[in-house]
C-alpha cells in the first residue's frame, strides 16, 4: 500500500493474488502493479484521491469496514478515458491519506461484460462486506439485435478480495415498475434500515423519459423486492437522474442525485450535468418522498456523482467525482492518471440547506494577516503562496466613500497564467474563472453562484491541491469545485479590490 503522499513518501502498491480471482481481474492487477508506480508523487494531487493509473469517475462503495474507510471508484486502468468499467479501490484511516489496494471488480462475467458500473457497500451480519453494483451486459432482442441491459449484482469480500454472487444479477427488468427502462436502471445505494433490513435506492428512467428514484428492500441483501417509486422527476430537473443516495440528517430526510441535461434556473443548476439535494420527509405509509426544497450541492465547474457514508461517531461525510462529463476534455494527457475525488466534506443542515465543511486536522503553521487594506492595487503578502494550501479569508468594507465593489483573489499565478475567484458585492455573486490557467481549449472555464454577504462581509475558504481548488463560502453554506492543470511552478497568490476593502487572511500548510 502507499500513502497518497502529502510528504513525498515513496508510493507502493499492495497486490495480493488469490486462486479465486478471474484471469481478467488478475491481468488488471498486474497492469496496475507494473504501471502505477511509475507516476511520481509530485505529479499527483497531494491529498485528493486519484486513480493509481488510468481513468477514474464516480465514487463507489464509500464505507467504513474493518476499522478503515473504503472508497471504490469507477475505473479504467488501461487508459485515461472512460472505457471498460472496473472498480478501483483505496482505503484510509482518516479520509485524507489514502492507500491504493488492487482493483476490486472487473467486467469478467456475461451479465457484466459491458462494465461494472456504479454502486455501494454495506456490512453483512456475518462480517463480510457486500458490494452492490450495476452490471451491464447485452442480450438479443426480438429482432435478434444485441441491446444493452442494466441489472444489479452483488459481490462479497473481506476488504481486499471480492467474490461475485453465483445467482447474479439480483435485480433485473422484471423487478421494475411499469414503464421503467431496463436500459437506464443503475447506481444502487444500499443501506441498513432501523429494523436491520437492507434497502437500496436505484436510479431509473421513467416512461416520460425523465428520471425517477426507486426503493427496494431485502431481509438478507440477496432477495430484493420493489417497494415504491420514491421520487419522480416528471421532467422538472433535467432528464435521467443518476447516483442517488438517501440518508437522514438533522431530523430531515435527504435525497441527493445527479440529474443529466438540466436547464438552468438563473444561477441555480447551471451545470447541465449537475447535482441536486432534495430535503424533506419520507411518508412511512406509501414510502414516497415529500420534498420541501431542493438546491445545487456544488456550484463549481467540476463536481458530480456524490456519495456519503456515516462514520462510527455519527458524522455524515460526502465525497464526489471532481469532474464533469461536459469538461472531461480539459486535461493533460501526459500524467498517466485522470481525475480525482473531492476532499470528504462533513454535512449538516441549516435553514433547509446542506452545509459542507472540510476536514481540518492536517492544517498547521498558519501565516496570518489582519485588516489588510486593499485599495485598487494588486498586492502580494509574504508567506501567502503555493499550490498546496488551506486559505481562509474574511472580506469586509472599510468606512470610506470608495467602499469596494469587487474583490479578486488570484492563485496558481505567474506573469501570464492564473485562476481567479471574484466576489461581486453589488450583484452578490462569487465566480471561479480558470480561462487564463493555461488551457488550450475552450471548454467551460467559469461558473458563478449567488451568495449572501451581509453588510458586505463575506467569508471564503479555499483549499488548493496542485490540480484543483475547492471554494467554500460563509462556513460551508455553498461550495464551488474546479480542477486546474496549470504547471506546478506557477505558485503565486495575490489579491485585488475594485474600491477599498479590508481583508483578514490566514494561510495554513497541509501535511
């Protein structure tokens, strides 16, 4: 195993073979072992999980098992593009320092030959870990044509090696409600109910072409029964809904998912392929979700398919794929890996919204400035620089007649390149803009969200990690995530104001 290196430790990889591993999975593990170690630590994120080699997308099986946090993920070890979906696997003691394990699943059965798609994990009463995933295969239709079918399958394991169930798939087209699509039937999130039974929410496309979330139950995680259509989209928020997760938080039921092809509503849901949190209560009689409000989970450029776990001490933690299907062309093809996960975020609810707070135990050696006056000129502060940093800002107006209209922070900067965060006080918006980060392609490079800055005071927290920035506004009321591929020698950070403002700045090192 290796640490997902904050301190430039040597990377290693555990590769334990068993006789029960298929030739397909064994070949994948051998490929990982041979090629993953060639990527040097400084060419990866320091504390965001990236694939050992190749492509990563959705987080899968985010769970706590055998005294460790486990995070599986959609994985193509053989290239940095989506193809041939496996399950990659990593573990952590603290949710920030990750160790890669060998690939857990490969598409090596007839029912999943087209891919082991997204899913989740739980612990059985006998101590085994169960993985529930979407198995994608092909069948012949009435005309003899090969058509895709998405079913749900399971595998049992010990935290390292997993054996697929002999009676897979455990859910198929015959288990769908009337009008439910057998082609878009995916991404099971399994969990234990208060009575000990297993339940799972699964995404499906309804007869009207838009998404719906289905609820299933099982006494043993093997024999599943359809319970209800938990929530229907009815073409309100995009079309197909993906990657659902259902949990109780602060007295509310929360359903999160990733809608595709959304129309924006002002600055809400502006990503096209975005994410949504629905907060409300489940009716215990008919098992339907009564929504009270909904909102975007992350307003940045790169955030999709979030999944949560419950820690042993009762915290609800979320991570997501820090990428977006519309922007996967924004990349460097020379790194050997592509994409990363967000840093896990602790969730709570305030005023009907999800609050997202970053974990803070790795911060140290603060460099602090109080009441720095910005007066039209761009300034640099001694000790505030670098590509791995945790920076907190409080921006507030001074008492002059020239009180500020816009505040800007630049990072990953030199004389030519930079990424910027812009707070527009008049319009009450925050924008992340990477169009000058060194990209050579015209993908989506900026995103804007509405914020609330009472009396002109705004709090920002910016987490920088070589190839990304995660921005949190007003103690986690809102978040924006973006990846950047600016060369690592661009380490400058500076601040600028249109008008006059006062800024408190604290920069922490992370290790």
